[in-house]
């Protein structure tokens, strides 16, 4: 067998082998890049993103990015997820906000004390398949916005306040899971699914 035939056989075997979580996350980020640059319409982006999270083989992932200009399919497969560093967001008589394109860490802690905040995950880059959000509102309020495909588990509670538990819709199998814990005291933690909007420009992700 020639070297070229051997390479083709190896490439074919790689494409049919099982994809890792890191590969799905990487492709999801490439698709988000393409959408931000206007190379994918919103509906096409969301469709491909759902398929990327549900993909089980490299061949499926390669098909989702093969027609994107300037994208080279990485020959390196698998590897360990490297989540962004844990983050603490405080709104003490003030406000915090995470919107648009940002790296979601494995662990995020938020505190709204006589203040408010917004965590918008619709356009964010996930860096791990599981995200823990510890949300605390004391005489304040905060809102967590989830895109349609993300899975969610909620274990928080409210004391003379509100902590959303019922989030309509189901996520996509294989998509990241956001686990939300915490409490509200005379405050509110709102958790909602919200559809993405078509971006008017790269500088206006909302």
C-alpha cells in the first residue's frame, strides 16, 4: 500500500472515530466566529450549532465546518477541556453584566446585594461541557439568559424572594449543561430561555 493510500485510510478512520467533548466545543466556537463575521445566517448557525453538540463522530463535525471560508479542519483530535478561570461577579449597590462574546468558565459565582446583574449566555463561548453558576441575590436581582440548545439544572431557592425553577423548553442532547444553585433573600434570580437575535454588526452582538 502506498503512503498516500495509507494516509487516506488513516484519515477515513479518524473521521469515523468517536469525537471528544473538546472537539464539539472547538467546532461550536468556530461556528460562532463564522456567525459573528456574517458568514452564517442566524438560522443556519443555530442549526449547525445544535448538530455540533449532538455529533458523535469527527466526520459529522468536519461536515459542519468544511464549507466555511478560511477554516482549516484541525488534524489534532481529542484532548482535555481547559475551562476559563473561575469568575466572581459582584453587584453591591451597583451592577454587573456579561453579554455578547465572552468565555464561560466552569464555575461562575454572582452576588447582587442592593444591586442587579445580567448573565447572557446566548452568544458566549463555552469552555467546558458543564458550567456551575452559584447565584445569590440579597435585596437585589439578577437574570440569567439561556440559549435554546443549552441544558439546565436548577437547585436554588428563594426566601421571601424569587428563584426561577421552571424554564420552558429542553436543551439539545450533548450540549453543555448549566447547573444553577444559590438563593435569593428579599430579591430575585430570574432564569429564562431567550432566542438569539440576528446581529446587525460584529460590534453589536445583541
